[in-house]
C-alpha cells in the first residue's frame, strides 16, 4: 500500500505546473558573472514571454571561489545589493538566497576551486552538479529550474546533462538572452522599471529601462524512468551514472550467476536470496530452452523448483528440508503467486519500474488457466558467472 500511495502521489505531482509546486528551486551555474541570477529571476518571474510566471522559493548558485565572492558583493551586499533591489523594484516575494545558498565547487581534497583547470577538477564539477540536481529531483514536492546562462561551458553541459538524467515532468532547463548593448556588461543586472544610465562594454551609455531579457527554454530528453534505483539514490559518480544509463539502453540481456546468487539485468548486478532466485531460475531456464509458460498446476512444478533450490542451498541444509516438506503436496496457486510477486518486487526495487519491465515474470491468460513466463528472447538468457559473461546480449543465432 505504501508503494501505491507513493506512486499515486508522484503521478498527481507530475500533473501540476511547475509554478504550482510548494518548493520551487532556481539552480544556476556561474563563473564571474553573478548577473545571471538576477537576469534569470527577472525573466522567470517578472517578464515571462511565452510561459507562466515562475517565482522560485529558493535560489542555489554553483560557482568558483571568485564567482562566490562576486555574487556576495554584487547581489547580497547592502550596496549595491542587486538581488534585494530587483525584488523590491518589482514587488517579488524574495526567494531564499544567502551566502549559504552559494555552493563553491571543490577539488578531490575538498579544497574550494578558483577555476576548473584539470581533468580531475572537471570530473569533480560533474559529480557535484549531478549530486545537486539529483538531490532536488528526489523531492516530489519540488520543481527545479536549471539555468545554463553562466559559468564555463563544461559546467553548463554537466548541469544540463544531469537534468536530462534525473529531470521529471515539472523540471525545466533554460538560458537567458540579453539584448544589445547590455549583454556582458558588468553594470547591468536586470531591466529596471525606472531610468538608470550605465556604461556598456563598448563604452557607450544606455538606459537599463530599455533592456530586453528573454528566457529561452531548452528542451531536453528525460531519461529518469530508465535509470536503476541505485542511481536515483545517488550511489554513483557522473561517469558511472552515464555508463550505467548506456548499459540500460542496450537490448535486454539476463545473466544468472547461480554460484554467486546474483543476476545481471539492465546492466545492473542484483543479489537475490535463494528462494526468489530459484523461482526466477526455473522460469528463466524454460525461457532459454523455448519451453511453454509455467502454471502452478504443472505436476512437475514442485520438483523442478526444488531442483533449482538445491543448487543454491544444497540438499542437506535445513532450508532445503523445510522447503521440501512445505512442498510435499505440490505448490499451491497462492504459493506460486507469492513467489512470483516477491521475485518481481525485488527486480522493481533494484531497477525501477521501467528498466525492470523486460525482466519481470509476466502472466499470460486469465485465471484459473493463467500461466507465467519471461518475455525475453531465448538467446537473451544466460546462466554463467557474471564476471565472465558479456555485458551485452549475444547476437541471435542465424
């Protein structure tokens, strides 16, 4: 019931517009141009062109040490304090944004970085951006808006890629476009509702009241539903996540490692207890050998299951003896369904619903004559050591 309630909550949340979520986060990456925070906030909340206004409840900025200092002095200081001035000028409820909301990227020794200078630094930035995006997208009550307007190109790339991996229907990606001659001008932070003359980058004078700041939405492919639960829980680096996602996109391939009591499905290695693994192995062997789907009414079912179970726990073990006694009169309809449900539940927990789908034990027909089988191609099923088995399925026989 708890899983059903969580699913229902997630489905309901997905129907809401981003601005209707109780928690709304603007995540921006920046180098030496903190203006992208006020420019993006203005475009989102003050002057939306072809979208509904989105007023964040909080802002997060990821930057370098120098970028953090520039943001503190220009945006959060009493003077000039451009963040507070923007909110006051346009009557916005100020999103939560302070120095605590500025995340400085660090190297492998957790030393704050003034710039991204090495391959190792680059990898650390990728991991930190991915973890931040994963963190916010794990909250079903949060709508995340990621801005790619600032920072090095690699930072923008990683932020966008992370949102592609973890983004949900309510999450958005964008860039802001600033009209000439205000773009790249240190003195420009947003179009003011009053006259304010500044010197632009080409040493000309211009009135910020005349500036145009436009939000440019960036479409992205959402891959979240195809990721294993392990990755959604944040137990992998950026590179490992990409590699795992690529494996998950390969054609379905199942390897059952009986000796190690684990399987590989969707590119993920999944340990299974003896009882569900024995049941799954029984179904998988029939698939591999092209045999028909299995019914609890099949007279050899209990014996076939015990043979699989014996390879895992041995015939002299107490576990085997208890199971043999329990199945002395055969396997009942309820027992069969429970074993199938537990096996499928273990696959869903490890892989998530979408990635697990090709590997689930499927029901064919209606009760009381229903049967169960895997819908994998026979050549996609292997019994072997996972360390020795190929990562992708073998080519079908001609």
